[in-house]
């Protein structure tokens, strides 16, 4: 069984979460009755059809907006807004073009007026950006830009990292490398992670649990414990069987 490292992570509880939006005068339900508990140090992957409400769930957990119904608790405390312990990382790096890599990573510290140069050096080294501290965003490859965004997310040691398809726009080889790096960082830092992805293999490579969601409005279809040791191999028969089971759950026939 894969045992999470709870030392630096937070526990999360979602109870009866319902949410939606009014568009053109009509209410559209996006999330319907989601209840989910995540232990400190777990890595949970959310899988589901495009537009089903996965990213909305991350926004609610991040505190960017309140749910219409239900309650979200982080370490037993209600989530009422954003908090540096809960950081959301998007698909696009969203680096400021007028700030170099080091300045982008230091953004939150500059806002608070508490820059910690040693911490910045450490996190840049952690994500493998030594020597690129003074590079501008337009000088970075896609993978390097995501490393910089990851360093910016990790600079203040969040207890929960929310990942909204952070590797979705990378080429296949860079994506594999970044998956390995993300797994290493999770193991080293011990934060709790919840990642939205459309890639079943990516979820199986990284996650301790995989939660599948229905079409909009999102409901939980299955909650699968991935009891496979790390490092996992994509051609492992157990991995392939889980892949088939998950694709079937999501309504796709796997002919491989």
C-alpha cells in the first residue's frame, strides 16, 4: 500500500459541495453533491470529461469563490478565501514578462515585503533552474517556464498544491520529465496534492488515489486507491489493468 507522507501536507474535507453559474439568465449546475476526504500528504488525481467541473472544484478548494452549498475544511478549519497554504497552479505558466525568473519566483515575497534570498536559491535549485535566474520568460522553453511557475508555487512551502493540468501543453518527452520531477518534489516536500488531468497514464504514474467524475454537473463516479509502489512502470500489467478499468468507468472502450 502507498503511504502518504503527512509531515508538510494538510488534510482536506469536502462535504456536499454544490456549485454553478448563472449564464444569460439561466443557472447552470457545475458540481453536484461532491463529498471527498483527502488525507495529509496524499496525491489525488481528478479525471473526468472536459467541462465537467474539475477546475471549478480546484477553485473552490483554493478559496477563490465559495460553494453555493456544502462545506470545505482545510485541517479542520472552514475555507473562506485564499490562503498561502493552498496554492493553485494553472496549465499556463502565467509568468510576468517584465520580471525575470528569479523575480517571478519571488513575486509573493516582494508583495509581502519579506524576500528570502536563500529560500529563492533553494527552490530554483530544487526545480533545476540554476543558471537561468536572470532569464526572461520569452527565453524559456515550455518545460522551463513550467519549472519557474512550479518554483513560484513552492516558494512559501504550501501545504496543499492544486494543479490544474499543469503539464497539459508540454510536448510528450518534456511532459514525461516533468511528471518525474513533480513526483520527486511531492516526495521531498511532503505537501498534499490534487491534480486535474485528462491523461490516465499520468494519473497512474503520480497519484496515490484517482477520483473519476461524471459529465457536468460533476459527481464522483469512483474513488480508486492506487496501491502500487513507486516508481511505477507504464507497461506494468497492474497499471494497464487499472488504465482499462478507469477508461471503462469514464465510458471509453480500451482496445489496446
